[in-house]
């Protein structure tokens, strides 16, 4: 198999170039550098590994566990990882089965009440209440489809975000210290300057609610990623002055649809976009294409991460998409 470029891989696997770069940063995959290519390429072994990663992600297995599965030489450790996920699936099936039983019971009781022309308070029914005790919550929603085609169909059914997974937030206007870096490792290069800025200005003391927001600027089109940029914002007191390489800016704020993800799950942007596209109340408000089209990524509880110097695998992000209320037509 010929070497494939990052653009070709991105199209083949429907993964963003940013996701591929992140996989490389955490050691899930490796690109290959050869003399005749000036950009990232991937060999047959890496392509096969990516196929495995994609299948495991469709099985809702977290990236940290995927690393264990692909890197471990210990079969028992791999089996234990799968069993952990299988238990979560079993919990979900149990919960859904209980919910189905309760809903069917409600339907039967209501039909009986309707036929007898009686009013019924379902939650006072002592025969139903014990069913609620068996409800189990789980993060994984998955059905027992076995073939690759069935897996893809199951994944498609589960890709749609529900209203419970999206929050509507108003972000107020904020003063920010902006750091803009362009290059293949723009996101990584910004970490140390941000930490130094926080320490130098004693932000935890003067602004204990400071926030960290980032976005692609620009997203970059070159195969080697050299034109990819990333801009980071740290919210600061309005009166604080900043020095180069930071630039003081004012963020206008606005209304956003927010969806929380673990670090690295950048494919969730597509799901959030579909939710906004199909929403009856809100629509995408737009934004400058160079500035990630108005999309933002907020590192949640960033001051906690800063104080503990936590690794990236523990980070949670809010994906923030600018929205506005749809103009309602008079009937």
C-alpha cells in the first residue's frame, strides 16, 4: 500500500485532521517522514491501526482504554478492559429494560383507568414504585449489533445528541489575554507560556474564576499542518495590562450551545452541529471561518487543572457553538 497523506486519511476515515494530530500527540498513531514528502504520511500498519481505533471508538471505548487494548501484551489486561465496558453496557440494558417495563405498566394502568372512567395517580401505585429502585444510570448507550454493518447502523442511531446532552449558555463579555501561535504543534507550544502568564500575574489570587478558551486560528489547509494555528484566551480583570506575545482583547460574549467532551473527542463537533441544525428553537449564528467559524473550546475547571498540573487525559472541554433564536413566523 502506498503512503497516504493526512488529508487522504481524514477523508477515508471521516476524522478531522485535528483529531489525527491529537491521536499522534498521545501516542495512538505515528506518522512517517520520507524524503519525497514534505508532510505527514501514514503507512499500511498505521492505517490498519486507525481502522481498529475507529471500531473501538464506535464501541464507545474511551481513548485511554484504547491505548491499553492496542499496546498491552497482557491478554488478561485487555480482557479486563473489555469486561469493564461490557458491564457498563449490561447496566444500560438493565436500565432500559426497567424503563420499558415501567412505561408499559403506565400504559396498561392508564388504559384501565380510561375504560373505567377513573382518575389515577401513577406514582401512588405501590405495585409500580419498587420498579424505580432498579433503575441504573450509565454513560454508554449501545445495542448488541454484531456485524460491521450493524455496528455502523447502531453507531449512526446513537450519534444524535439528545437535549439532555446540550446546554444553552450565555457567555458574558470578558477581557482576555490572547496567545496566538501558528505551526504544526501550535496547541502544545501554547501551554508553557499560558502557565507562565498565570504565575506572573498571580491570576489565581486576583481572578480566581479565570477561564481558558481556545480555538483553531486558522484551521489550516496544508498537508504538513504548518499553517495550522491555535489561539488561547485566558480571562483577566478588565484593568490588567498584558505584554507580548499576549494581546489584550475583549470577547463580546453571546449565546452558545454547549456540549461537554473528554479531551480528544473532537469528532463530537459534528454531533453538536447536527443538533443545532435540527433544533426547532435555535440556529447557528455564524462566525469568521478563519476563527474556527465562531466555535470555541473551553477547558472546564481550568484553575483546578493548573493547580494540580493534571495531564491532558483528565481534561474535560465544553464545545461551544454560537447560536441565536430562530425568527418565528406569524401563523
